[in-house]
C-alpha cells in the first residue's frame, strides 16, 4: 500500500506509518521529559525501566541515500541499512527500524538504551557517548556547489560563503570548530531541504558526504553534472552505534556475522548492487 509523506519529525515504521503526536515544549520540559518521550516513541510506557538483554533492539536512521532509504526507492532499503538488518537477523537479534529527521534520530539514540543508529560518524566528541558496535564504511566529506557558483576550495572561502549543512550532524560541529559563524550556516532538517536551499540560492555551497549528496541529487532526477565538488575537508568512519545496553555477547555475534559476510562475498555483492565498490580498508 502506498503511503503519503510523513510529516516532519514523525517516525516512519518500516512498511507502515504510525502517527506520533508532536507537542511544542520549552527547553526545560524537553530535557526533563526526554527519557520518557524516547521510550514512548517506541511504543513503550513512558515510565518503563530500561530494556534488558534479549529484548528487541530499536534501529533509528534517516533518509540518507545510498546508506539508508525511506521507501519509494524501488524497494531498496539503503546499503548500510540492509547490511545492518541482515547482520541483526543472522545474529538472531530481533529489531525494529524507524526513520526520523537526523537530529531527532541522534537524540533518541543518545538517550534511549538498546537503540541502534546508523550511519554514525565516529568523532572524538561522540566517543564516550556511544557504544561502537560495528564499523560499516568510510566516507569523504566535501563542499559541493552548483556549477554556476564559485567552487569552495579552501577554509577561507567557506568562511566567506553561506554554507548549508545537515542539522545535528558531525559536519555541523566540524564547521563550527573551523570558525564558521552562525549567520554563515544554514541548518537543514534533511538532505532534500538542503538541495532545495542550494537550488534557490539560499546557500552558496553545502558540506557533507559526497556519496550521500550525489546519490540523493540524482535520485530526484537532477543531473550529476550540475554539481561541482570542491575541497575534501576530511574523511570519517561510519559505524553502527548505540547509547548503551547492548551486551558483549550481542556485539560479538554481530561481528562474527560481519566477518562471515565479508568472507563469503555477500557483503561485497550487497555494495555492488548499489554501485559502490567495497574496499577492505573501508571496514578496518
């Protein structure tokens, strides 16, 4: 059955749509109620105890092709989401997947035990906040502009430009560390919003994963040649992470299955279906 688009901020359960009440609240109330809201969002009582070993794992992500794809893509789930769901199944671990805007997915994963998240960049700022379960891939982060705009090839150019970036991402943190001021940063809720901002001239360039942006750009029928790639600022490892509550035995089972998929070639075949060449160093 076809479903209409999910309103911003509302979760989408894989294969179905589940309404979720959106209530505006003050920052104080948000912090005091966040633990309860996180559990309620997964259909659990607001005052439930943290889930223990053996209970269903929740996997949260966002529409970030080709890594994770929220329906409407010829049945494809995204290469890293398919990989994670396959590993969980092969390891005998029950799981449920839901899609959220990235900032909300990150908040839920950082507040709720036994909640997995991908694609999560492993950064020093996040190191102590998450369990790092599996390395899934490595990606490059670049500045992308329209061909009609000036290409960003230096930090000095970036500081003088209006830069679009995904809200809640490690890319935003990196730009802030490099001295980009708030008035120079345009924070978008999702990749599609970021691309529309670029087309409408709200931003001069955007910063993020080269693979995600070029894939999403073409998915909407745009020509890849419209985009020009500027400076590569950094690369980062992509992980399957969790706030906590995943046992050592569960992690070991996941890693055992990852090794098995790599050895029998099934992981390489999965990446090839998405037009991605998997290199051994991407998983080290």
